[in-house]
C-alpha cells in the first residue's frame, strides 16, 4: 500500500471506534481477524486530534493546517506526524481512503 499523501482524503473505518475515557483516547476494534480483536490502541493528543479530523471530507492538507494551528508546530513536523500516524492507521485497517478532495478550480 502506498504512503498516505496530503492530497488524499481518509475516512475512519466502521470496524474501529474511538472513545475518550477520562484523559485518554482509545481505539477499539469492533470486528477483526484473530488477535486484532484483543487489541486496544491508546492514542496520544496528536493522534486523537488527527483521528477526530478524519471525516471523509477533509484532505491531509486541511488536517495538517489544523495541527499547525492547534499545536503551534512547524508545518513540516505536522505533515510528518500526520503521514506517520495515517500509515499506522492504514496498517491496522482503522481508516480507508475516501473520495477525492473537492477543490475549487484555479
């Protein structure tokens, strides 16, 4: 599978739900194969922020811009964090590629 690109839109899988419990955010698989059913994923603040932005409408550029604004980090770091986290989510089937981003014509 190819590395996530910033011009792509991703949507959360219906196989995994995210829940905030106290000060932690976790992903819990609903359906899976073998040991995946026993896996619960604990997200840090950045991961939880990205997860909540994966709405199937916003592309990676929009999520990265939101990361920069919210966490006051350089764009390059936000983009790297986004791509790394998306690759991890793709590897556990927590997200899937969505429709192409709707951009106005130049």
